[in-house]
C-alpha cells in the first residue's frame, strides 16, 4: 500500500500542475479573458475548502458503516478523471459556462484524493506505521512539485488533450489499484477502542490556526519571495534551475522525519519544524551569496516537509479511532485557505507591487508559537 499511496498522490499532484499550466490557454479557448484566470484558481480553492472537509467526514462515515472506503473513493476519482480529461474538449466546443461548470465538478470530486486516502490508512495500517505512511503520501506530492518547472518547459507546444488524458488515466488506474489493495486489509488492531483523549474545541481551533499560518508562510515564501531572492544572483533564464531546490529539501527531509521516535508525537515535531523554518526563512532573506541562499532554501524546504508531515501525523493522532477523515479534511481545508489568500493577493495586485515580503517569517513565527501553546495545552490537559 505505501508505494501505491505515494504514486497516487504523485499522479494527483501532477494533474493539478498540468491544469495550472494549461488553464490560461483553455480559458482563452472558452472565451474567458486571461485576467480571470486567478479568479478561476480562487474558485477552485474555495471549493477545496468546503469539499476537503466534507470528503473527510464522509470517509469517516463510510468507514464506520461499511468498513471499506477505497471502492467509493475510486468511483469518485473516476468521475473526477472523466471531468479532467474532458476539459480540453469542452473549452473550445461549448464555451465559458460549460468549462467553468466542468472545472467546478473536477475541483469538488478531486477532494476524494486528499483526506480519504489518509482515512483509509488510519483504518487499516497499524498505528506505529501511520507516520511512515503520512511521509510516503507527502513524498509523492513533493516529487511532483519539484518537477513542476521542468514539466512546464517540457509541455510547451504539446496539445493539452495529451497530458490531460495521460494524467487522468494514470490517476484512475492508481485509485483502482489502491481500492483493490484495501480488500486484503482488515481494520488495524485497536481501531475500535476509544481514543485516549478527544481534542477539545480549543485544541481544534489552535491546530487549524497553526496550519493556516504555516500555509500562509509557505505560500508567501515560495510563490512571492523565492524568485526575487534568486534573481539577486541569477538571470531569469536560470531561475527554473533553482526553484526546485526548496522541494529537494522537502523530499530529502520527509522520509527521515518518519523515523523519529513515536514518543515525540506530531505536535512537538511540528513546533520544532516551525522553529527551524523561522531560522531558514531569516537566512533566505539575509543570504549574501547564491550558495548561502541555496543552503537556506534547502533548509526551508526541509522544515516545511517536517512541519507538514508532523501536522498530518498530529491530525491522524487526534482523529483516532474513527475521525481521521474529519481531522485531515480540516488540515487540507486550512491549506486551501492559505492558497486562497495568496490568490486574493494576486488578484488585488499586491504581489505585483512587492519583490519580497516579511509575511513568511511573521506567519511561521506565529504558527510556531500557536503550536507550542497547543503542545502545552495537551500536556496540561
């Protein structure tokens, strides 16, 4: 199951990257002005905010009633893939309304591939192995993100129908393979026992706030600050060679993080990752040379990998025994919220007016403090 889970997330992340690469051209074919493309992406994030949480809650409910969730997840994925593969055909043939409706359908149905797979893991993987599964899940995402700049170059001049079809078929096959693999698993021992401690409303609010702030810091750092930081030392033509460095650090750190002793728990590691991230972001802003900036970006990527892995692990811990979908769905919703805030800054023109911003440092510092508060609450409770 781990390899299938990583491949599924890798393929799913690639569909999003392909979508973003081709969206301006598809929107133009549908008669939509390119100025509305950020608004379409913002619409996607709004749908993710609602549907990620709802999909997680639904996965928990199906798991309690039926015991297996992979089959339904695969069915929704097939609908999502059908919508995705149809986009390059619908945009030029049926216009803006049909294209936007199809985009909304794809965005909503793709939520089946975020929280539900982790709910599946929580039900069937032994508790000691769940942090490893979370790391493998994130590794697929990180590998796809590292490929994004090169994929954009490789797909120049390629008919959109080709990558949309290839990505859709690969994703559908992997979803069905994961659903088939679930048939051989029983619920992991101890899943029917009550959780050691239910999270209070205050804990949930603090966790959601910490994830949102970490997400805002990541979005502002990678999407706003990174390119101008590199352009202090390299030419625009060389930029694509350096942007994946952050994701190299992310991928290198995720799997070793899974080997941390379980006694630390997700939240303390999340706080530690936040502290390292603050140091790395400060180093990125102050780096006097290109080698110094590369090292700082690697450290920042590693910190984000560890922090995000710890957040997923903390969500799975808080959701035991049968609310992992709800907890991870909330996490994904907060990350979508952070992406929406960045897109709002793009639409408003704020990002065009700045070459860099201190927001990443402040957001990560605040997120780290909130996480420390949550750790103290949990230990005191």
